[in-house]
């Protein structure tokens, strides 16, 4: 089993997206569902961290990013074989320019 960890950037993304869904879109139920869907998909990585594909838009980086599509969002994560850990890096809306977002 791999350890699951969320980087601060991922926590910030989840919080920002959930607040947007809840407050700006006026749908707190959908915001809770968003968080629940993210957690379910990420928790599956503990037993199968390679079940989702490499995110090829980021292949020229030092780390290999993988991606999970959750509703309209992309969850980016990396697998550390030495530590037997999965690190969730970001949760970004699928319509954003993800490589550009990560550089900022």
C-alpha cells in the first residue's frame, strides 16, 4: 500500500474550487460531492498508483505527473517509489491551461 499525501497546493485548489461551487454557483451540495469524488478517486491510488495515465503535457519535467479526471477537474499527482507514496499536487479545472497554470 502506498501512503497518500496532499501537497499544500492541492489543499488550496480543493478549497478554492469547493468554495467557488458552494458560494459563487450557490450549490453547497455539489461542493461536498466534488470533495467526496476527489477523495474517493485519490484513495484508490493507495493500492494502485499507476492506474491512471501519465499527463503527457508535462513530460518534460523532472517528475512524472499522472492525472485523474474527476468530473470537470484534473487531479495531478506523482508517485514516489522509494517512499511508497503518492503526492497529490494540484486539482485544476479541466478548461484551464494546465501547463501554464503550473508555471505561475
